[in-house]
């Protein structure tokens, strides 16, 4: 190998997967930037054990931890050939304890080493995006190796296989084709039969995606146990799981599959937790003999969430019961980092954004209390519970005070008429008006035939006792104006390359830098991108009141924001009114749920133009 190429490789290896600019590398080796690019091209094409990846930040040696600036990939959107090859590579590496060279993989799958190297790079990114604790360890001149626990490797293999698009009527033959090197076709047929029987017996109502996942995982379990590749839990967890319905289902599977394998206690624990992660449609049986310590911890979390958001997660018994049972169930699979199955995460995050934000806070506290990792798929389930609570609450009415100077009885009749027209108003009282009248904040004052109406009073509307259409419009306009928030927004155009830079830019421009840390804290819970090129960053809610503020940023180009591309950034500093916050988040979603509308917004060049299009949507 050319000496300078070797120096380049050695230098990048010492950077702990950090990116180094071409200019820095060129300066170190005393060559031009162009020469550096040529070196890297030559290395990637001719040395199969080395992969150097590029990004706007420079170059780095590929590894499982070096993907921070790469776009995450939806496994279900891949071409079948690509998806099958990735599954086969994982299956090939599954039980190999030594390193495998790219040449060996190329010979096994009839691809060139360059193609295999490229696919391994993509595979590394895809594994990282799933959040599964498995990595591809890459060693120069040695090859690659799959690193992770047996449990996580099984989840990884099943995830990649079940993501391959195949028609229901062809699925069984498809499974036989790709697992016949592991198991006899009779065994595979038997597993399908067992799953069908369990589906009927326990009325699981399994949808096709779960059917795919469950059948494949059972096949993987049979093969791995026979190969002495066993799950090791290291904790007497089984006794804690016997109270769950999934335990009964797991024992039934164990009995039906006893012809092929013998389950250890740890393998039963894995199967119970795996079934719980699938969120099967089991009857809602009250969990008996719950661990009182766990229950107390969950209740403490629910109390804190209620104090912060004023959502009755604890004080109302029926809500506390439902959400406590749900959290109690998912703590176990979460403790093993088993992915909770939920195909509607993206839709939930976008449509119920405020509930998702509350759920993210709830998830963070669960993580701290139980030392588990809660991913977006589970946060979405928590958001469902929060949304049910919010939707069932009676909408808060705005207090209205009627002012008059004469004719109390007539004013009282008119107050009833106003209450009939405006369901969102609560007529709290009727007061006689005087020039030194004291006005309360937070109330709407409606003056009837006042000869001398108060001046510069923002929460006052004057109407006539005849109460004609003009009077109705005047009150309606006032009420709608209270919900208008975008008109007071600060709007900026910018050119940043990361979420952190974009958020910092907008907060600096609007003199709101104190919100940077709480907003970034919220981003670490779950990215606030909601699709359609939109993100809605907001502070991590704490027990403090904020003054409502909206800061809008339009970036010159779309930037990677979690799993989404984002160009329209709407920073929302929330009010202390939970109902108001839900309204605002819902408004943002309704205005941005069409990609065509968002593209119109990001192509604007002035505040006037932006507001005009926003209000037309």
C-alpha cells in the first residue's frame, strides 16, 4: 500500500469515527484536497476491508457509531433484492464468531466485493436506525462481525426479514425458500400450523405483519436453540411474568413446539417478552399480584406529569388505571430493548403532536425510574392514552361579563341569547357599568348600549341591544382573534445544516436563547419532526410558566431531522394553558398536513407572503 494512503487510514482510525475535513487531511499529508479525494476513492475501490464514508463534515472510517449525519432508512421502502440481500448477510453473520471478509461474502452471494462493501455500509445505517443493540464491527484487513446479544440478534434478523414486501398468498413458500438452509420444510410447515391454532384459540386477531414477525421469530428460536445459541437473561424474571396473559400463550407455544426444541427458563422469558412487544389483541384481564413497588413508581410518575401538564393522568381513577396497566406491561420488554410493534408512529406523532409531547416527557421519566429505553413506537402508545384523556375533558369556556347601564331584565334576556349563540362563552355575571369600572384579565366584557364605552380596553366588545348580525360578527371576530397566533410570529429565512444550528439561529434572532437547552432536551426525547418537511421544536415542559411565542424559520434547503427531512421549522414557546397548547399544535398540524401547502410556504420570501398563504390554507 502506498505510504500516504496508509497514513490516511491510520489517521482516520484514530479519530474514533469522527469526521475530518479534506482540507485537514490534505494539510497533514502535504497534498491537495483533490489528491485526498483520489486516495479515498482508490482505497474504497481496492481494499475490501476498509470503508471510508463522506459527509458535509468530511471523511470517517465506517462503523456502527459513525452514522449520525446519514439519513435513516425505512426498511419497508427498499427494493426486494436489496432487502433480501441484507437479510441474507445478517443470517450469514448471525452465528459466526470470527471475522468475515468482504471477498468471502462476495463469493457466497455472487456480488462483487465493491457491491458487498457498499451494501454493508447501508446495512450499518439501517441497523442503527432501528435502535437495536447490534452493530457491525469492522476491522481493517480482518473483515466484519455481527456484535450483540443473542436476543438482539434474533430481533434484528426477524425485523429485516419481516420488512421484505411479499404477498400473503406467497408468504409461506417465501419463508421456506429462505429458511430451508436452517430448518426442514416440515418444521416450517408445523410452525405455521401452530401459529394458526394459537391465533384461533386465544382470539389474537393477528394482522399479517404481526403474523410474519411471529412465525419467523419462532423459526429463528428453533434454529438457534438447536445450534446452542441460547438467550441468557441472568435474572429470575419468569416468576414476575406469570401474571400476564402472554405467559399462557408462551407456554402453549412451548408445548406445541416441544417436538423440535426444549425451552430453558430464559428462553421462555424471551418469548413472553417478545409476545408482549407485539401488543397482541389479548383480552384485557386485570393483572393480579402486581409488584407494589413498581406500581408506586408509576403512580409517582403520573402525578408529576399531571402537575406539569394539568392532564389528569393520576387524579382520575379510570385514566390512571388504564395508563398504569399499560406502562406496567411494557416495562419488561423495554428492559430488554425489545422493539414495541406500532405501525402508526409517524401518523400519531403528526396528528396528536401535543399528546406525543406529553408522552415523551412521560417516557423520559419511565426511562430514569426503571433504567429502560423507551422508543418512539412505545411513546406513540402512551400518546394514545394521553389523547383519550384530553379529548374526554370538557372544553374550557371563556368567561364573559355583561356590562349594562340600564334595563337589567332586558340585559339578562340578551345574556341568554349571547350564551345560545356562543357555546364557548360562559356568562359568569351581569354588572352595571360605570366610568371607573375595574376590568379583570382573562375575561371578555360585552357592553350593551353603553353611551361611553371604555377606551383602549383589549378585552371589551360593544354591541347593541338589538343584537343583529353585525354584533354577532363582532363577538365572533374577537373570539377568533384570541386564537390567532401566527400573526404575532417572528419569521426568518436562513441557511443552516443541522437541527441544533437551526434552533440556535432562530432563538438568537428572536432573543430567546434561554430556551435553547430545554428545546434541545426535548429533541433528545424524540425528534420533533412530523413529516412533510416540518418540525415543531418546543421546550421540555417543566413546572414553570412561559409566555407564548412562535418563531418560524424557513431554511434554504431541507436538513436531516431525525428520520425526516425538514425545511420549515416552527418553534413554539407554550403558554401555561394546556387547552391552548393543544389547540396550537393541532392548528400547526392542520396547516402543514399537505406537502403542497408546505412547499408553498417554504418558497415564500417575505412575512406578508408567508402569512397570506398560511391564512389561505
